[in-house]
C-alpha cells in the first residue's frame, strides 16, 4: 500500500510541475496579447493653453493665436481586421489611431492626425512587413512607406506585458522619431503599483510653413516662410503586468521661427499641458485590474504548482525509498525467525 501511495505522489508531483510549465510558457504567451479587434477611447484635457486657432471667415481661413483656452484631445484606437498581416491567434495586430483636439468654447479643431501601423501583440513595438502603414498629420497629406520599411519604430499605444524597471524606446508622433522613455520610479495610483516613465523631446524642427506676416509680427509682409519647432515633456504611469498606460500628461510647446530667429525667440503657436481626465484614468484602472486577474492565473499559479509538485515528488521518492527498505528488513527478519524455530538436532 505504501508503495502504491508513493507512485501516486510521484505522478501528482510530475503532473503539477508539467501543468505549471504549460500554463506559464504556452498559455501565458497566448493570453498576454493585445486584442486584434481593439476599440478604445481616451480623453486628455487642459486649461490655460495658448494655441493657434484657424477660423473660416468669408470662406477663407483666418488663423489667430489665442490664449487661456480649454482644450480637449480625444484619441480613438481601432483594430483593422481586414489588414493582410492580421491572423486569428497571430502575433501581429494592425491599429488605426485618430486624434482630434478641439477648443471647448468654439468647438474648432486645433489639431488632428491619423495613422496606421502594425505592432507586436506582446511588446507593442512596431513591426514589418506592414502593408498599409501611414501617417497623416495634415488633411490630404498622407505619408506612406514601403511595407518592409519601419515607418514608426519603437513602442506605441502601451508598454509591453511584464514591463520592467528600465528605459524603453517610444514613438513620438509629432517629432516622427523614437525617444527614450526613462524609468523614474514606482508610484501608487488608485491602489495600483505603477511605473513612472518620462520622455523629453528637445526643440526639434518638424515642418516648414508659409504663414501670414501678421501672425509672426511682420504685418508689412503678406506671407513669410517659417520653420516650426516642437518640444515636449511627456510623463506616463504604467501598470507593469499589463503594460497599460493608466495616466498620461504632456507639457508641450510649438513655435514659428522666422529667418534669423533662434529657438525661444519665435512666435508661440502652442503652449500648455494636457492630461488624461478622471474618466479615462478610471477606465484604464478597471481594464488593468481585469487583465491582471486573468494573467495572475498564468503567472502566480504555475509557481505554486512547481513548489507543490516538487514537494509531492520528494515525498513520493522518500516514501518509495523507505518502503523498499522496510520490505528488505522484513524479509531478512523472516529468514532468521524460521531458523530459530527449528528444533535442535532436527536433521538427525
């Protein structure tokens, strides 16, 4: 009976270890992926902002720099299930991101953009080949790229599952380049442990423009060729297990430089801070907690299975060893007893 029990313990232990390995190294990679049919909306708001607002007056655009504005920036992200790179159960998703920033008072669009790219479903990094990748920051001016050229390198939308306490490369849409997302510590946000990352873009030329002279304090010139410069400090708080950005804010500035002007001497056409509103933060917390609950079954339970399985294997091995020793001692004891029970001179 002890021998049977030892084999049962050994079998259960091996099964627990194997199941833990299966959950952690097969099931976890299958679950830790962003959805193909992504549909999400996030809203960032800010007050006291300086921005360039273009109204239509008598059928013609009339640009004006306004101050102390309240702006709302809404970001929509949807998955493109028709893209050739998308396969059920595959590792690549194709996302389309549309951003629209409006002046709350006039409802005039201050800025808008749309882009599409292919991302790795685990790391959130852009990947190629990607047939339909593009960036459109001005209406009607869509910039595409060869399917094998990485147009928007780095991380986009979120951080990887299992985000680590280190720096990452994140794609900045306005600067059209990757920037360092520097790890700067661990915070608590609504009961969640989050990692804080900071990204800085130093003043960078992003476009050449032709604008009315009156806009850049040159009223005697009908139009002026200028350079647009952009700088920003972006801070995000990331839940590390899921990589979801729980909270984000950015302090940005854009200015127009006429010939001979240096950065800081031009005409400011945007300056202010935008940050996720409370509804967006609450929604991100709820999503992170839901995803964490699913992932926990595949990250914590395997550890318990490995420990429990190891204990069962050891217990089974010890029981089997002691069972063999006991049987041997019993056989030896039985032989001696039979000899001792023989009568003296019985063979005579």
